[in-house]
């Protein structure tokens, strides 16, 4: 998806997080968006200024169905690719230790006002020294509004 004619490779986009379960409950979090290596990030600011968040949310929530329709096949490979990228972020040294990813975590009630006992897609990062043993920490400096929760 591009916005207002912006032509950007997906590999240049970072710090966008998807909270929620697969399909209709997914919600994008784009407040930290960066595009490419630009220090002033004019492209990201332009996107954030002109983005219709409801349109973007609908696009993200229906992406799986669009893949199935266009391929006339299951979106399983797309989901498998997402799992592989997630595991790379979480468990390997191929990503920076400060890279943030969203991950379903059983809430203990101490983060983002999510009640204990609910699995929530929290922003996380690998703990230093956590390589391959799965240690992670929940990133606590996001502002997650009530609609996203």
C-alpha cells in the first residue's frame, strides 16, 4: 500500500507494529514509523500527516483474504514467512538487539493496563544476552490508546 503516490519499498519501512490476532482484529501502530535511512524522515512525516488510519487498518485486516483471492490458494506461506521473520527478530543475532517486534505474551497485569491472564500483542525486544534462549522484555514507552487495546 502506498500513500498519495509515495513509492517506498517495504524493506525501507521500519518501526511499524501490528497488534492483535490474525485478520479482523489486527491494528497498526505507526506512531514510530521510519522510512529508509533518512535522518530527518520527511517521507515518514509526510505519510503520518496524510495517512487515513482507518483505511490502513482495513487494508491490514483484509490482507490475508486478498492474498487468498489473488493466489486462489491459502495464505499459509505468507503466514509462515511472518513467523520466520518473527523468530529471526526474537531468537537470532541477525537483527539488532534493540529491534522491537510485537509478540503475543500472557499479561501479568503490569503493562499497558492489560489485565492479567490475557494474551496481548505487546511490543517486545530481545534482552541483551537473550540470544537463543528466548529471553525478551516488553517495551514500555509506547502510547497505546484504548481503541488499540
